[in-house]
C-alpha cells in the first residue's frame, strides 16, 4: 500500500498541472454516468451564451493515457483532476455506478505507474442534475449527500490517492451561480443565496473531512479556495469597513472554517448589514471544529482591489465574451464597497488583472493570518486566444512570461518561510472553459478541437519541463 510519507520523499515540491471532470472528460452519457447540471444547462438553456458544451471536450475519458504520458514526459510529478459525482453516483445519492469507479481506478493507477502523484478533487462545480432540481446547495440535505459520496470515494481510492480536495472554489462557484448569474441556475445579485451556498458548501466539506479522518485514511485533505487578497485603493476613506466587508465577502467565509474550524467572528455583523441571514444549526459549530483541513489549496490569479461603496445601485461586471466585450471584471455593492480599477495594471481579454506579484503578497498574508500546515498552489496560469502554425505548434510567449513571474514570486515567498510545497499549472491541456467555451485556452498541450482532437505540446510545455529540471537541479530554489 502506498503511504503519504512517500509523496515528498526525496523532493520538497510537487510540480504538476490540473483539469476538472466536466471540462475535459467528455463521455457525458457513457458507462451509466448520470445527468449533470451542466449537461442539462448547456443542452437546454438560452443562457449558454456561447452555445458550446462539454459533451466531448478533450475526451480525457478515452484519451487519458495519452495525456498522462505527455505530462510525465514534461517531468511533472503530480496531476490534479476531479471526480464527477454523477459518474460515481448517477443520481447524486443512492446506487453507486461501478463502471465509474473502474474508470477512476484506471486513471489513478496509470498516474502512479507514470510517476504522477494523484491530487483528487471531489467536487468541481458539476452537481448531479437530480440534486440540482432539489434546490442545489441551498438544500442542507446536500451536505449529507456529499459526505456519503465522499465516503464512497475514500473507500475505493484512498489506498492510492494521498492528496484530496473536498470542494473546488466554493466562493467563486457561489459567486458565479448567485451574483454574476452566468452559472446554472443563473441567479443574479442574490446575496442571500450567495452566503447560504458558501455556508452549506463549507458544512459539506467539514463533514467529508471528518469522515476522512474517522476512517484514518493515510493522506491529507483540504479545500481549494480562489484566493483574492484584498488590497485597498489609497484614496479610500473608510479603510477598515471596506477591508472588513471585502475580506469576508471574498475570503474569510471559506478560510476560517477550512483552517480555523469556525465561522469568522464578524459573520453576524456582515450578514446583517447585507440584509441577509444564514440558516444554520447549533451542531454546525462542532462539525466545523471537527472538519478542519490538513492543508490549503489556493487557486491564485488576482487580488481584489477595493474602495468605498457609494449610493449607486449594486451592479456586477463580468466578461464571458472575451475580445467581443470591453467589460472589466468587478462589482459595485451599494454603500458597502466597490472594485477600484488601477490604470497601471494590465488586464487580459476577459477583463481580469494581470498582476503576478499577488502570488507573493497572497501567500505571505495567508501564512501570517492562518498559518496552514501546508499550502499548494492548485491553480495558476494564463488564458488567452491562440493561433497555431501549420504543424499545430503554439508559441505562447505570453503564458510563459506571466507564469515565470508568478513562479518567481512563489519561490520568493517559499524562501521566506511560507509553507508552500506544490504548484499546478492550469491547465494540463486545452479544455472547456465553462461559459467561455473553447476559444479561451489555458493548456500546456494544444488540443485541435477541429481535427480529431490532435495533441501538440506548446512552447510553454517545453519551458515548464525545463523550469522543473532547473528547480530540482538547485538553480531556482531561492526564487
């Protein structure tokens, strides 16, 4: 049996890349997989504004060996992927699909055979449809359904999987579902649902963590948070209020239960000032206390640059059209806070800041404020438009430029004592980028979606291989 002690044996760092089930697997209706919320949404809803879906995507379900072979040849030593809940339990609760178990067994075993440490997420946005029609994460019953699903996974894969994530980005997931309204079921500016969703997701995570520890699984488990450290525009007048409300809104409702085992002390004040409430039970305090994670995964791209709120009406700014839109990412919450726009910081085609030094400031802040035992950068990279040459090769110099800067700041933080010991580039290959579809590309490996899914490593693929080699040769350990 594999042991967690082997994960960092003879190495102090994990270098890999990541994917998520719906975004890459395809095979949406094969081998008794259940219907997912995204299957239904992308097939049925006019709000699928780019009219694309993940029915086939990168076809990881059938081509997983080709992809894993390429990652191993890139000298990566770990691979992050998620399990589709509806492939394991088609209705979300009840009967287990053995064919789904066997698929993930094949993937896990092949990762290990090729020297890639499996890092497995239990939930990455893809709720089974049968649970979505029961109210989704607003229904407290889902916290128990998720815990039962997690237990099935622990018992089937825990002998080989040593790194687990309960839920990927509960904050951003809730934000897109309930505030932006671009993820199903497309509620917009619904702050009550935004906060309740996160609360229930964190409760589900804590229940799964407790089961993991009760089963005495050899390994570690934690949550993955889309960190956006709050920075205040220097022209801000009410700095304390903006930071208090902003940090709760973006970070602390996730980080406090995940790492401290309790909700933030400011919860009631903030929730009340938003004219919202949380449905909860007294027993939840015990569940959170017993459900602290062993490590923290951070998906890290940007900061949250904020200033004073005004009496202007609440509005969210989000771009899923890329260069077809000039919207810059942000939000204005009446009389609370709003996004400030720094003219000195470049933004990508989807309106998000490109500011690599936030890797350093966020890691330092997390270590100082929460002191996690271990941090893994579970997602970081660059999405953009790309043009391949006649041989399918992509010279993605912008990705290399930004990623190298992010990694410089990561290694600087590590050299100063931050307990960060892993980095996963997003993404391993080109895949479905949720509402954005396939024009927005993140992969180290190009997937030719118009030519039988032909695979071609990009320039960044070879750059990353050389970077990993330099790190383990000792040339980069001090940033």
